[in-house]
């Protein structure tokens, strides 16, 4: 899955993700470019490519903060080396050198010699709730088949009666 936060100019910035029943929870460093951009535009986009079958689904929707403990729980579920790296790496910032980053990891490893690594204070989790879903099916020697699936309307609107899901066929 490819996951993007949308900057104010709607250009994407990739983020990691974890699927949940009420949307997609994504995790990042709150102080990084990827962590700061959702504050300027609280929307996100997800793309689910299935290259072997020439299919993909794309969603876009709201991205809201999750309870603070969710990022900590996710961090603790990761391998120990990843937890150490979360402390050592100023995500997406220029690094002095690979050896310098490795040395920082060694220093943090010594400080966290116990069985658990404390969660870094800059851990961040947001939940992206998809709106419409766009699906594409590639076809050999022909234009792809495309459609957009709108969620059920909450009240009567131009999209349809309350609770009715609307599917539109799109030009490829």
C-alpha cells in the first residue's frame, strides 16, 4: 500500500500505515516533514496497487489525530532495532553521514540497555477515513476500466437518498 498525506498544495508526502476497521492508521515522527504536513491539510490519500492483476484502488479522505497511546503501542510492537532507530533518526532531515547515524544508534542502545525501549516523544499516529474509492482495472490492448464508489449519503443529496451508495463509471 502507498500512503500519502496531502500538503496544502495537495501534493502527496508518503507515510507508513496500518489498516484498521474504521480507516487506516499511519505512524510517523511528529517533527518530520511527513509529520508536520497533515496539520496544514488534514487529508490523506491511499493507493492499493495489485500489479499482478493490473488493478488498483485509490482513496482520499480526512486524517485526524488518534489517542496519544496508539503511537506508543505501535512503536513497542516494532523490532528493537527499529525502536532504537526511531530515537536516532531525525526522519527526512539531512544526515551527517551513515557512520554518524550508526554511532547515534549505538549510544541510544547503551542508554536503553533494559528489556524495553521507551517510546520517543515525537511518535505520531493519525487515522485516515476514506471517502470515495476509485478503482481501476487494466486491460491488455484496451483502455482501463475505471469507477468511483461514493460512500452512502447521510441525508438526501444530489448523490442519492440517505444510505444509498453511488457508483460512477469514469473515463480512463
